[in-house]
C-alpha cells in the first residue's frame, strides 16, 4: 500500500457569497497543497458578482460546488458537511489560506487516527499582510472545559473527524461555530495538539462584524454548558484580558 493510500481523506469546505475579492487567495492556497486524498467543496449562497466565474476558472481544484440561496453562513456550512465524503472536515472561509503546502502531511504524521486536530492561526489583512496572532491562544491540552475562557482555538485551526460532526445549530446566527466546536470537544476522546499554524485567517469575520449579538449568543451557550454563575465569573477575566490586549494592540 502506498503512503498516500494510508492517509485519511480530508474535505476542505469553503462557504462563499459575493466573495470575488477574497476567494482567489483561498483557491490558490488549496491548489498548492501537497496532499493526495483531498476533496474541495465550495458552497455558494447565490453570488451575483464574479465569484462563480472564479470558481469555474479553478475547476481542476474544486471537486464539487453548488450555488443557491441559503439561510446564512451556518446553513451553508451544514450543506457542505452533508456533501462531504472525507474522513475529516476542515472549514476555510473565503480569504483564508492554508499555512503551508505540507501542513496536512505534518498533521497526520503526528497521529493518523485522532478525533480532532488543533493548532493556531495567523491573522492577515485584506492585502495578505500578517497582522499577528489571535488574541486567544490554544492551550497545550484541550478539552471542552477550556472553552469557558472563550473560543481558544479558531474554527480554521481545527480538523475534525466527520463522523463526530453534527450540524450547526441555526438558532445561533453569529456564534454557532462556538457551540459546534464545544459539542465536538465533548464527543472527542482523542484530541491532538499539532503545535502548528494551520491557517492564515482573514480578519473581520461574521462574529467580529456583529460583535455585540455574537458575544450575547456566546454567553448564552456558555451558560447552557457551564452554568450562569461560572459563566459570569469567567467573563470578568475574559473582559480584563480583552481590554489589556486591545490597549496594547488596538485590535481584537
């Protein structure tokens, strides 16, 4: 059996809507991956700019794509999961990039049978320049209780076993990713810290654009999982660390 045949298949999913300005950097990034068992899906929400033409230009990279109206980001991500055939799922938004062409080989060289792999991300601006690391850093060991302190691992820095991944809860419009990852952490028994930067993350996602309702949803999810008083107490520390980071870096 060849080395490629031993590697798990990874489904990379990108959700788009009028993403002509940012999608190509993601397409080029996926095209540059040096990994054999790979599936790339794009779920488009019915774009009316040049997004679809761009996807067609990269048809050798994209294994499957659809373009139709949806109920928002997380509904589109659910569609992507339903179509995925890989052993693992990796969500990269339009504008995000894989950290290096060999990143998946390096991930699975560590352990080829984990429930979840996690790492770090670098934030980049619209011009592709590195802004810096995320405010929240991944812990050495990760379990569901760690998310009491916020979403310590970004969505783009998670590669998860497809058989464990249920749908996003569409009741949450801005923080369904936090709820989804928390549920995955509860189900996962074997979680691997890759200690790698897995992705370059384009600054300014949905939650950041809707910071107040997003934080309220996240508080609600924390309350459900950890209890009201624990969540309230933890938010004192979260708020203090947020303010210190903002004062030093003028970003969040």
